């Protein structure tokens, strides 16, 4: 029987949801010209860090930032920065506000400066010496940056030289994705949530995010690669290998969701297939971790805090199945 979230859990999730300036792109041009739209743009501008990025998990359009500029630690993680830049590019196109133009150029240049020569991006720039320096696929970070660069060719705010740089950076990024794909026994599989910025090897992030095959991040990567206009033979091979891995790794007959305060995995013959968040690089089996970093075979072997505070299963493989069925290169 399908699991239904309790009313309390639903209200809690709504309360914790963070809006993004990107959500405001659905507004008509007239809204951007309105006092409300101009106020939202001014708010977003106030949250830009001195480097050119924005905070994560913060609705930067709702109210102005009143603190010290040097305290703004921007990032590319959790949809930060690219959403603000898309919003401000639209605001400039509609209103001609030069402050929006300058902020977009600053943020765009920051993204280009953050890219490693091998095509990857860290979680933020400058990256420091901790795990944030790794090539970051986690939560769709690198894919969102590449999608932003792809779409930036339509931004009126950018000059021809920056459009050329965006195209070159995109090419390097796609090449990096292919090089990061994990090959096991000669077969390309999928990706880890983060890869070493020098060797491309799967890398550790937080204590419960060990080197692994990632069911969540890899689905987004495959969708992006299938959306390329002219995929190279290497990209086509990468997509086919990734899709084959997803087919072999799926879990059928189970549903994962909320039951009271706990997330549970229950038998349900009619449920769509599931994939685990993390798969062991040696055995190919799902594993689960608490903050002690010790692998467990079952989600029920870890404590409630991590069990309920992380998406250990999802329907990620379904997100690109229809696209692959229509993909002309399959």
C-alpha cells in the first residue's frame, strides 16, 4: 500500500522548503518592471558575494542582505549562484538595469575562473583544501553549471568573447564528465558524487558520503549528456554504459517513503523501481553510512538521524528512461 506522509511531515517539509530566484523566471516581463520585481532584483544583488557567487539554501529575492559583504560565502552547491544569475540576466533584458548586467558579468566570470583546466568544477571558488575542492557532481552542481553555460548563449548581457569562452568551458566540462565515469572490468558504469580533481578517481566527501557509484547524481549526468546537440562517440558510449548500469542496479517490488517520523523501505509489488544513493565500488551492492563512516548493508542498521536526514533511495533511474527510449543515438 503506498505510503502517505503525515500532515505534520508535509507541513514541516513546506516550512523547510527554500525558494529560489530561479522560481521567479516564470513571472511575465511586466512583473520584472513592477516595483515588486525591481525590489526582488535589488534583494538578489545585495546577496552577491565579493567573488561573484551566492549563498545556498537562502531565498535571496525575499529580503535584502544587511550584513558585511566579506561574510557572504558563496557556492555552486544546492542550486546556488546559477539561479541568481539567470534571474538577473532576465531582469537586465527586461529593465536594462546596469547593476543587474554588472552582477551577471561578475558571476559569469567567477564561474569561468572556478573551472579547473581539466574541465571540472569544485563546490565553490576558491575551493580550499577540504573535500569541497573535488570535482562536484553532488546535488547536480556541475551539471547545473554546464546547463547555465549552455543557456548563456542566449543572454544579451554577455559579449561575443564571453560566449566563446562559455562554449569552450562547456566542451571541457563534457570531456571531464566522460573521464570521470567509473569503469569496472572494462565496462563504463556511472559516477560518484564527487571525483578527485587531479586523478578523476571517486572521492570521499562527508563522513557518510564515501567513494561509491551514485544512483542520484548519475541520473542527472545522463540526462544532461543525452540533451547534448551533437554528442561525440565517447559521450554516446558513456550514456549507453550508464543506462546499462541503471538497468542492472534497480530494485523492484519496494517502496521507500515516510511512515510517521521514519523513512521506511516496504514491499510493494506495484511500486516503480528504486535505486540506492550509494553502491559499493567492489561488490556493486547498496551501502549505508552513519556519521562514523562505517558501511552498513541495510538502511535500518544506521541511526535515525542519518536514516531520515538523507535520501538513501529514489526513483532516479526513471527520470531519463523516456528520454533514452527516444534518444536517436541509442
